[in-house]
């Protein structure tokens, strides 16, 4: 039978790759072990469902990831071999990195300083190369750093990356994205940010995590955590060496204008200390006393929002994914705004007046008390205003009493329409594709 007319078996792609076991999966993609039938070489095959990606408007993001990965050919970046497509799927044939995530190493306990430095040197080498090509990763974290069989670090997941061509006329990026615990303070604000400086902040968080075994900015309340990030409010553990402490402090400078640059970072004595390029972790590389405690803290950190949840900022209302992994109860909703707190309060007062509610207010909160008794008593609604930055607020609205059905009806028919003009939507919806 002519090979061109052969019916392809379900586990063979384009007559070239044989699919093997499932290695992992996410919201939009699955990753399989695969073998090139021509060369016999093993690869990681990332399979993206077109329909799902198109449905959520992220096709541009996938195309961007492909473009970026073709540009960044570096020994510490996962290599993209080729891209194929069918009517329903997109296939990424990528370098197979067998050592797992760096996250799994750190989750078992903090690393020795020399080991942490070796990984950090490789990370900075990869990031510096990306920046030299006008590529900004924007989601650097241990889960996106893989290790090969020799212990060498490989940066992966460029799905949230941006290119120089995505800069606005002000020379800055404006899409809010990234993973909360690793995101730079200026990314949260609305004034734009330098992608290279934001990546360096994330590198600083990673270095802290490698040396400490836990995150520098942690809080059960995500709003409180963002406040800590915005202030640069963290403490280095006592076991940090003076040199590493100084470097982490320079990287986690909340002012991007005074934050250390890659070129100056590479000149620091701590960074310049050399180690063999190939490095395997041994049992003694971790501080066993901290192992259990660190694992609990890191796993808790991993339960924080992933990068795709941050994209929900562009939706304006119902930002519950921005704040908690758990599904929010229907008695609450959240929205973001760049209007001052006084505008939020006056808008809520107008809604109260139209809906026959009495109002109690302060500078950061409003309570609406219904005058008419409902099925479960009088409906009361509480709103609290949190400033993530001086110009970026999050408003939490929740039922404080009465019937949930009445509350939801009031929100959909009265409150949401009234708030329409003050709810913030991401610049992504006005130009830059959310990434």
C-alpha cells in the first residue's frame, strides 16, 4: 500500500511521531511522551485543543508562544522542534526534559546556597538571552523551570510572554498577568511596566524560594499579599548569607527604577562564584530539618492562582479566580476599579437610594440596609474597598443578611448595571491580547 494512503493509527501523528503515555495536562493542553519514527528520538508532544483555545479567545496567545519559542534557542530554554496542526488540534514537538520541575525539588526543603546559585545562574543566563531578543517571559516561577537528566535548568511555558512589538507608545507593557506570589508590584498597577524589570522581580522571588524553601510574600488573603508585594514587605531567614541577602533585597526592590539590572546582577561577587555546569542534587543538598515545613508552605503557595486566572482581570466583574482557587459562594462578588474610593462609595449610595436602602459608610466600606422585609428578613449588603496600589482598587461586595436569591437578583438587575462605568477592564480588551 502506498505510504501516503496509509490510514494513520490513532497513536501516530502525521506518520512521523508515535504518541506514548500522558505526562501531564492543563486547562487547554495535554503533554505526551512521543517518539520520532524517523530518528527514534524521544520528544514531549504538547497537544492543544483548538476549540477550547478559540472559545476563550486565546488563539493569539498560542501563536505568540510558537513565535517566541522559535526565537529563543538557548541551552537553558526548552527547545521547540516543530509545530503541526490538524482540524481540531495543534501539536508542539518539544525537547523532552526528564528531570521534572524545579518546584518538586524545593518543595522537599530549601537548597544549599551553592546549589541554589547554580540554578539561579542558569535561570539568569536564559532570561538575559530572552531579553536580548526582545522577549519577556512574564510567568517565571519554579513550576516553569524544568531539570534535565544532568540537573541543568530549562525554562519553559512561554504562553504568557510578550515581545517588544507588544509595547505601547510609552514603551511599556500593560497587560496584568503572571502568578500572584511571583508578580512584580508594578504589574498590578495601571501605568504600565518594563517587562525586563518585572522578570527580574520574579527571578528574585525564585532565588528567595530556592534559599528559603518558602515564598517571601504569603498571606491567606490575596489582597493582603498584594499589599506586602507592593511595599516589598518581606524578611530573609537568618540562614541567608550576607551576600545572598543583599542580592535578594536588590532584586525585590518594589521600585522598578532602582531595582538591580541583569548586567549589574551578573557583576555581583555572589553571582560570579563558579560551579560545575552539570550538577546533580544529592541527599545532603537539602536541609532535612526544614523539609516538612517547607513542603507545606510551598504546596500552599502552589495552590495560589495560576497565570490563566489572572487573565480574568479583563472580565471586570466576578474576579473570584483572582483571589482564591476555591469557588466563591454566590453571596459574594468582586470587581476591580481605577476610580477613587469616593467614586465607588457615591455610586453605591445612588444604588441604595434607588433601591430603598439606608446607607452606613466609612472611607473604605459601605453597608446597604434594606427597608422592606423579604423571605429571610431584610436584605443587607456590605462592600469593602481594598487598595492594591494607590490607583488600583478591588471592591468586595457580599450579602450581609437576608435571602441569597434576592441578593443575586439585586446584583444582576440593579448593582451590576450601576457599576458598569467604574469597573476596570484590562488594557488587553483594548489592544494587547491577554497573555
